[in-house]
C-alpha cells in the first residue's frame, strides 16, 4: 500500500513524561525530531496522582533540571501546593513534592513542545520498528505507523509508558484501553518480539476520583503547603512561586473498610487470577494493604485536588481494582467520604514492558543500534523516573548521531545514575521505584546540590545555557571562599557570644574557637551565628545553605568521598562488549550466564550483577591482565 514517507534525525514514540524530555532534548540540540502520541490531548498526562517529586523523586527532578530538562520548570509554573518532605531529618533525604494542577501541567508542557524549533508532533500510533542487519546485530532505520506512514530516522527513542497491549480492570469489567480510557497501542509489542526483545507484563493502578462537593472535610485533618515555597528548577526565581496554595486533607480507613474489602477479595482481579502482570511493591493497592498488613486497623488516605478548575479529588492511598459497587461501599466507610460520589472509578492497568537488562547504561538496545528506550517501558514506575530516563535517552540518541561517547551518569554522580544502573544491571521482576535507600552515596547526592553536581554535564551536553553554567561556577567559588573564611574566624568567650549560645541551649565557651567548630554543634548552624560574625559577606541563600551543610557533615562527606574514589577505580576498568565469558576459565556457570546476558561495560557494573561473586570478579581481573600481556607479546 502506498503511504507517506518522511525523514527525521530522531523519532520519539510516546509523549508522556519520558517522551517529552527525550523530544525536547533532541530538538534543542538542533536535531530534526518527530514526537508520536496516540492523543495530543494526553501530552505529559498524569493518569495517577497529579504530583511531582516526593521522597527521592524530588532528587530526580532537580537532577533533570540541572541537566537542562523541563520537568522542574513545568511544575514550578503549574503547582497548587508545595512541601519539603523529611525536614526533621538530615539534608540527604529532604525531598520537594508539589501537587500539580493536572490540566495546566499538561497544557503548559504541550505549549513548550509546540513552540520548540526542530520539533514536529504527530498524532499517530507506531506499529513497527524497521531495521537492517541480522539477529543480534540490527540497526534502526525507521518506524511505521498503523496508517501506513514510514518515518526514516538515524535514531529512535521508545517511551510508550503503560500503553502497550494495555487493559484496564475494575472488578469483572475489562476494557482494552490505556490509562484514562485512551486507546491502547496494540501492535508495537509484536514488532519488538520479532526482534527478539524479551517482554514482561507489569501492572499498576490508580484510585477513584471523587466529587469535591460530596466530601465532608470537617471530619478530616487539613494539610497545608509550606509557608515559604522552594522551587524545583534552579532557574526559577523563588519570588515567582510564593502563591496562595490549596489544601490537601488527611483521613483514614477503618475496620469496616477492611471488612468490606476482605469480603470481596474474590471479585478483585488481583486475587481472582484475572491479572497476569506484577504490581509495584512500594505502591500497593488497598486490597494488598489489607491482606499483607492484616494487623493494621487503619491506613492513611490523603484527599488531594486534581486542579483549581475541577471538583475531582484524588483519593491517595486507596488505589483499587475492586468492582464499582464495592468501591462505593468501601470509600463510603472512610470518615468524610460517607456521601462520596465517584467521578471516575479506580482501576488496575496491565501493560507490556521490556526486560531492561537488554539495554546499555546509555539506554540503547544492545542488539538494535540506534534504538533507545526510556520510562515505564523499561519496567520503572513514576513520572519522575520516566522523565529522567527520557532525558538521558534523548541526549544519547543525539550523541550517537554525532558519533560522541554517550552521557552515562554513575552511581556516585546522581540518583539518575543509580536508577539506570539498577534497571540495566539488576533483575527487576516488578515495577522499579526510586528510593533514597537505593543510593549508597546519598549524602553526596542531595537535592540541594544537584546543580553543583550535574550542571557541567548539562552544559557540555548542550542543554544548559552558558549564563546558567557560569553562575554555577561562581557559586562553587563563593562556597569554597566562604568555607575558608569561616574556618579562620575566631570567636571569643565574650558576653554577646555566651548569650547567643545560651539562647540556643548550647554550652558556653571557656576559650576561643573557630566559627566552623561552632557551626558543627547540632543545635547551631551558619545562619544562627550571623550576629557574632561581623565580617560576614552578603551571600545568596543557596550559597549559605551549601556552606552550612558542607561544614556540618564534613566528616561524613569526606568518608563517602573515599568510598567513591574506590568505586571509581572499579568503574574505570572497562570490559570488552564482545567478551564471551564462557571462555574465561574458572568462572561459575551462573556467573557466565548472567555476564553473557547483561554484558557489563565495567568491572564495577559486573560486581553488581546478581549471581556474580567477588571470586568471579577476581577471575575476570586475572583474565584481563593475561589478555593485556598476550597483546604486548
């Protein structure tokens, strides 16, 4: 059949959070880019909770921003409530979270995409990847759509989210659609399988949306946003985000709720065997919570607005796939929801995704040159996890065309590095969610210093302006200069000093000490001590914040830096891509199988593969040394 034929540098499939970042990165780098979406109205859609950030996810958004991505800027323009989580704990786990206006977030991202040069948006379903070459050594040449169009490309990024052969389940009712009733993508899976791509079947879910007018908020606890809002993007003026915020609300399930759920488990697709896919361990449905935590007589439920111009309220903590009639019974047992009117039913969604072990750390397929993959298609969950993968995949698709080395962030550089390394190295049999506990060097990978860690890479990649990068360089210099100055400021035991220390419950001085020593006291900090630091320069808050954190945690930071140095040594020991590990004598069979499957790029990555022991690593190191000697001979 005749059809249209067009030519692009990069094709991006899917316009969710991963696809948006991939397409923007490619177009901003000057490459002719086309972005395919099943529905233009669903660009950057939030089918689950309309919020950005949260524990560890806030770190990812800050890192996306430091590299030149869009998510942080977009939420700063469209949030309706903002909170810094974990403020009672150390700075390593502080995480920003913002509730978005769902429609505004989508429209703002769509506006950004449509005003970006070199970017074409096309509403169409991609049905086939077209390659040349043979099994195990393909190269992408283009994409076909259901309508018969052929799009030639030099590289492509798949960001299909939860749409591949998707089906939504509410009790006995099954609809073969994507999230929010949008059309599923039913053809691309077969094309991937024809190219020997291993697929998984995963599942996630979402709670009901309830009409605000049917909720009795007097029975709930009001949850306010922060008095002073901190922006996500390092480029956002803090004054621009000090807005009137909406409230969220807290209530709880009870034994009556749990009894209704237990009595109807046979009608839940989760427990009846209707659902094939594996669900997320760290975001369980209310049915899962009731079964797995049978000793708990209540669970938190947050009532959160979907936006300013809608009455829909999101029932966070009560995702479900129970039938409609059971949902009504269940929700109406919750204090404040006794007269709840459901606008949209809760549902579970099943979808196809790939085994991400088939990808290099660049997110390129090992067996299909030029084809990259990002987001929930890689077996992850969450908007933020998707967006950072899309950004890296988009950058690396362009770098492949430029014949440049890919941008790969390691575990000591970014949460993004931890996430991607976990996906491509470890066995993931359930949707992957980022958590602070996954990052070994989390004291170094704080959200507050993401710009200091990654702006150079964003600038070198071509996505960060010189003006913004120059400020980061200046900021580093100001921090260093102030830390040196503070270490030389001696504080005597005079009356003013003693009064200040006593007012904060700090032990008075017997002799003079440096200002640095006082800052290290748990009850004191850099800001508190300003009255006794007469020569203190006027510094931006973000500089003062880094000075305070670096001084207070200097010992811990120094220790982690030494650990990173050791880690880097292993990462620098590269492994040949074509190494057949069955030829490496003395390796255990399990290690050979796993190493040949994953094809690690370094000794460091090899050491993190499940089933590869320290003894196996020693064998590989000896083999590499012997290979070097043979080459010299």
